[in-house]
C-alpha cells in the first residue's frame, strides 16, 4: 500500500513538472508584441518597445529578468524596420538583440525580438 502511494505521488509530480516545462517553454518562445503607432511620428516609442521586451524576458513566477532594457531608436511603422536593444542584468551582464516589424495594420504594428545575444 505504501509503495502504491509513493508511485502515485511520483506520477503526479512528474505530470505537474512536465506541464510546467511545456507552459514555460511556450511562454518563453513568445517574442512578439503589438503596439499602437504614435500618429505624429508614425512610430512606436523606444521606451514602449523596451518595456514590452523587459516583460518578455522576465519569468512570471521568478523575477529574473533584466533590471532595464534600452532601445536605440523608435520603431517605425514600416514592414521590416529594425532597432537595436540591450537588456541590462543585475550582474553587469548586457545582452543585445534586434527588434523588427513583422506586420503593419492600420495604426498598429506587430514586432518581434530575437533571443538576447550572449
């Protein structure tokens, strides 16, 4: 009876762990965001892009994301437009990445960032 309970707990723990890894990997591969374009500049401000990327690089339960993200310039509402961003981590480590526009629709753009370069 005792062995049966141990096996049941082990199976339940394994299923929970596998589900967590699957959900976590899906969440970490989500690197796109959609933002409204500023009507006067026809671009998304670099601070908004940086905020979005910072959220993508932080885990929902364990806050190990960057302490800040800086982007070089605003992201123009033109298909394929790019900007360079840097994520700054606590231990003095900086990670560079490229952000590019993948869709322009009306007053919104969708952009993606690549994985931070080591």
